[in-house]
C-alpha cells in the first residue's frame, strides 16, 4: 500500500511537470505567433494592403485577423465549403482548412456556423468579400471555345 502511494505521487509529479512544460511551450508559441502577426501587420501597412489586420470588439484582444483570414471568413459566412473557398482564393483546400482552424481558435468559435455568425455580427462578410478577386484573369478576354 505504501509503495502504491509513493508510485502514484511520483506519477502525479511527472504529470504536473509535463503539463507545466506544455503550458510554457504554448506560451512561447503564442508569443512567437504574436510577433509574426505584428510583423505581418507592419508589412501590410508598409505595402498599403487593402485589408489590414483587424481586431474584433468583444472577442480575444489578440484575435487579429489577417486579410486572408478575413477573406476566408467572408466566404465561409456566404456558406461556401472549404473546396469552394479554395477555388475562389486560388489556394489548396488544406490551406483553407488551416485558416478555418485558426479562425475558430482566434474567435473562440466551436463551429463554422459560429464563425459565420461572428462574421455577420461584425459585418465582415461585406467588408472582406468586396475585396476578393474572384478571377485573376478577368482582365484577359479569351475567344469562345468551339
């Protein structure tokens, strides 16, 4: 009985140490992500990007959305699938999936429906959707296919 208690105490100590290390690693990663977001915001400002990083009132203070995340959120709010969003933005569906996952985390949403609700409530579906280039070749006129 005494040996089991000691074994359990050691196991508990190992679990606590592992959790503390995980928390620390998560904080370091979050700091790095904020640094990258700040660098991207500076770059977007320097280049005069049409959609700067934005923060949404009432949500996480560090939940800044890049222009691409705003575009994904706008298209998601229109009810589009990852595949349809990928086609509209000329990226892979896996890239869209990563953006949706990041949006869920940043906006504390559990589902795509919640993301669409947030976009509608903050009128992002209108803001970002108007800046999306639907067809990069739209200026090129091609003869009809025969």
